[in-house]
C-alpha cells in the first residue's frame, strides 16, 4: 500500500525571512515579508503560462509570555 498526501505532485518552495540574532533569537520585518512575496510575483511567476507558485503559507510564531 502506497500512502499519498493531499497534493502528491506538489513541490514546495521555501524563502527565508527570519534573521538569526544568536542565542536562539530570530527576527523578521514587514520589509522581508513583502520582499519575499514580491520575489514570488515578479521573479518566479513572471512567465506567461501556468503559474509556478499557486499558494502561499505564512506561518509566524512567537513566545508571547517571554515578550511581556
């Protein structure tokens, strides 16, 4: 039995928007996020024909208690 997920022919693209500040601390900015989205729109999906990237997932998390 071969198990396959929801989108077995899907390729994933990963763009780094977090800067490593050392000590396990990372940070991003709205500029980094917008630059990544702009790259997808204007560099990857620029050719005529089928879109290369069809969706976008932005998952950001933080340790809220440590920031109080």
